[in-house]
């Protein structure tokens, strides 16, 4: 019996090649794109969940500051983790991680490597997390303070096929030597923690102690990620209160400090207060995947039900000669299953083709592995869900005809289900128009970010870390200014695109004892303000004199947060260094536009100035870069030279939003294309069943344009209805998306008009293809065939 179902289904597919191709093309594209998105979603949700102890591991984050400066910081003070473990029975283990900024060049014999991703950490790192130690002792990963654990990839790069254990890596030309005590498996791609080299925190503590910073009791230096492993069932809210008390016991004036515990399995997509850090994007793309699958299914349902009238006599004859309703139902289920099976095979092939492009677009390294059971779960869920949605209704409808009415041609008005088909077409275009509007809004917001006045000029500026060149800055600057492509040179201790570092150890005239402002301190040279064409609101900037070491220039946000009037000349103290406010610089964006401009401060300390900025003419930028490299090599020898254009760094800050915008535009195009495939099929069907009417109209003098208008009118009405429904839905969705930005565009009504016009134009062009074909047919031939 099944063989007969299959044979009949195959014959029907071949008999109706046009409609079969439309259905298979739509389903193939819908399944492929839907599955690709769901694979990406599965990858995003899998981040950091592979640790066996993940349910009990949390990152300790600090919620600090008052007023506008209050925000969540993922780094905190060094002693809080060890003290929590020592004093609180709920804490089983703690791990601290901080970046290794001490060294940037590593050598083994004649091999030289720069800018390795290195960090200092506690030995408990290897017992808390499931990063497999291939060689070495997980119980004692560091033999002494000068040990290092490296990844497999790093071991291969340094030592080739030699056993790395016991080999000595030289750091920064005899500043330190580290002996390899362990080799760790390369960090998984879905790990938020990822390093090439891990060195003992004890080495870092000794280095800091040598510079008179005792980390064991320092509650003012914020630069350490802290992870805690808790006992199962621990009440995290109560625990954070206890941890806060430990902090206050050592620094009583940090009354604003609160602690939050962020589960490790959520830190990729959530902030510590469970606000969005990427989960909304995941949810959006889950919805998009489902929408594209639904649009593809709607095509099948629409064409199947529309063409049911053409098959009504066939079905009626089957019933008359004894076919039961269940047999007819199964026949149509098998037809759908066959069509879906063909689409699924083609979709898998298309996924293999599209995966490299998809990875490139998302900066991922996902692999479509048919042997991975996750892939099959996604594939079966997608195919099973869409198959159920798109086969049951057509099968029930087609198997429910009354044979005598069908043979007499009396069911044409009852297939209808015409209303149902119209609802499905409207639904398709609602989804498509929402995606078009989303694309336009995201593109508009990204253009706004690129064009907004940042408060400084970043055009044609390159920057890099000077290293040993810093102590020869004046000579370097003089030499660079001789180059035809160099307009200006200055220096700082950070990159202006995204300043890091903050402190709350502040005091000023008239400070409220309950107020604790968090501020970003930025060390700058005397000509920093003029170099970047910043604007001073009042006062002056630095002159380069010795007195400037006790002078401060604050931004408007800091003055507003402090709540002081006439700030020029007033006392200001940072980290115990008392000085005077000499100027107020107008606010400038030194972080993402997702956050409001926070308090910032310029101060002058030439010994800390290690990042150089070179403004070029643009046209001669390459000459300026070559000159800068020559100067760098003169003072840094074999250290690798690397630079960045500020424009590139700025764009990277919004890379995820740019990816979202591109994906939205692609998915909107795919959704429209699949919807238009359905319209094409319905237009062809409409022209087919109205062949006689078209012939009569042409004989009576109807023009081609009149017939095209007649056939297109009903479809265009449906698109108009879709626009009315889609516009408020898209507005709400984009309103929610824009809330992630502190600085954002207003969504203009022109966006909705433009999106609607595009949808109508595309729909009309699609319908016209079949309508013109039908209108140009010889009326005599069409009437004869009828």
C-alpha cells in the first residue's frame, strides 16, 4: 500500500513540475536558513556550559558608584575571592584572573613571538574549570612562581614536536624566564575564557609588591576577574551580602559597593543583573528562523489548498471506487513527506555550501557535522515541526470533498478556505515587512553611530604601544613630524576609542560623605585636547610644566555628578594625590554608545604615557606608518610592530550590531523571495482557473494592462493589509532593540512608507510576471482549451 502511495506521489510531483519546483525551492531555502540559524543559536547557548561544575560556578561582579557613575564592573579587587573562601563556608573555591600586561615578547632559542594572549591566575583554575591538562599535574600546575602552562597550539608553535615540559621561555629580553610546567588542551570555541599562556598569580603579586602595591589587602585596585565555586543550594543573595560586608570591613567608605553573582553558563549572554548582553539577539534570531520556516510552509499550504479544486474530480473518483478517507489522507501525507524529504536532502547540501559564508559573516568556526546528535535534533525538530504544520490541513481538506458535488463542479465556492489562503498570504508578508523595517532601522542606527559627533576627531589616526620607544618620545615625535604624511603626534596611557580602568578613591571640595563617584582616569600629554580637536567648556588644559602633575581636567559628566559649581581652582584628590581642577572638557564618547557618557578625568604623568597617536593626511598614511615602524624598530629591536587605525577599532566596537544588520538584510531578502515564490504559484493558479474569463475579456476589448490590474488587484490588497499589521509590530520590536543604546535615532514614519512601497513593488512585479503571460495568450486558443 505504501509503495502505491509513494508511486502516486512521485507521479504527481512530476506531473506538476512548476508547482513542485516552487514548493521544493521555498522549503529547501527555508529549511537551510532556519537550520543554520538554529545551529548558531545552539552554539551561543552552549557557551561556558561544558564545565562539570558549571551549576555551582559564578563570576563575582561589582555594582559600584552613585548616580550616573553607577554601573556593573566585571573586574574587582584582588583579595575579595581568597577572603570569601577563607571566611565563608558557602564558598568552596575561588579563582582570580588578570591580564598579563608585563610582557609582550616571548623567545625560545631563535624563535620569537609577540602579543601572546597571556594571563596570571591561581592554581585552582585547573581544578575549578574543565580545561583538560594534557601534560603536568592539575593538583600542582605551577612548580614555582616562574612556571607557565601553555596550550597545545602554543606548544606546537614554540617547540614543534619536542616535549615542552621543562623548556624555558624568555619573556621581554631577560626580564623573566618561565619554565613550562604543563600543557593544556586548546580552549573550546564556546568558552568565554580563552588564553594562550597562563602564569601564576604569585608572580604577579610579587611584581605588584615590588611597586609597593600589596594585593593581599588592596581594595582600591580593580583589575581582577573573580570566580567562585559555591556549595550546591547556596542562597546567592545572602552570600553577596556577606561578601559586601567583607569589603566594607576593609574599606568602610565604599558604602555604594554591592556584589552580584553571575552564573558562568549565563555570562556570555547576560549581565550580572540578568539584563541583556546578547540574549535578545539570540531570541530575535530564533524568531527569524521560525518565521522563515513558517513562510516556507505557508507556500506549501497555500498552493496545495488552492490547487485542490483542480484535483477535486480525481479525489472524487477515488472515493467513488472505494477509497476510504484515511487512505486519501495518507496519500496526501506521503506526497508532503516525499516533497519535504527532497527539500531536506537539498537543504543539507545547501547548508554545506553556505556554512563557510555564514561563519565568515558571524566570525565563528561552526561546523555542520551530520554525525553530531545536536544537528539531527535540530534537523528533525525543524523538519518534523514544519511537516506537521504544512501537511495536516491540506490533507484534511483534500480528503473531505463530497464526490458528487465535486463531479458536478459545485465545490469551487466552498474551497475556502479562500479566506484562509488570504490570511496565510497576509501572514507571509507581515513577517517579510517586519524584517525589511528591522533592516532599515538597524542600518539607520549604525549610520547614526558612524556619523555622530564623538566629541573628538578620529579620522586618519593610527595608534600603537610604544614600549621602550616611550622614553625617547620627544626625539621620535620630532622625527615623525618631519614626515610629509604626519600632521600631529601625541600620547596617552590608553586608547581613546574605549578607555578601561576606573577608580572610586576620590575626594573633592564639598563632597557628600554618602557619595562615591566612579571615574575613568586617563593619563594624557599636554597636546591631547588639541590633537583630537576636543572642546574645552571652561578653564585650560595642561602646559607640560611640573605643576601639571597636581592638575586635573574633568569632563562635564564628572562635574555634573559631583554636583559642584564654579569647579575651576577647587581641590580634587584621586587615589591619595591631592590636586586642583584646572579645566572642564566637553563630554566625548570614549565607550560604546550603548552607555551614557560616564565621568572621566585627564591627568598628567609623563612616566605613564605609553600609547602614541599619529594623525596622518590620509593620502600619505602608508608613508607615515613606514616612518613610525622605523622609529619603533630603532628602539624596540626584534619586538613586532603592530598598529591600529582608530576608525577600525571604532567599527569593531559595533561588530555584533553590524553582523545583525547584515543578517537582517539577508533574511529579509530570503523571506521576501520565499513569499514571492508563493505569490508566483498563486498567480499562476489564478491565471489558470480564470483562463476562460481572460479570453472573453480580451475578445470584448480588454487591454493587457487592464487584465494585469484585474489579476493583481486582490493580491496587492493583501499586501496593503500586511503593511498595516506589520508596521506597529515592527515599531515595537525596533523600539525594544534601540533601548540598548543610550544614543539612538528616532524611527521616522518614512521607514514604514518605504518598506511598504518596497513590498508592494516586489509583490506587483512577481504577480505581473504570470499576469502578463496570461494576458498575452491568444484568446481563441484559451477559449478553445476551455
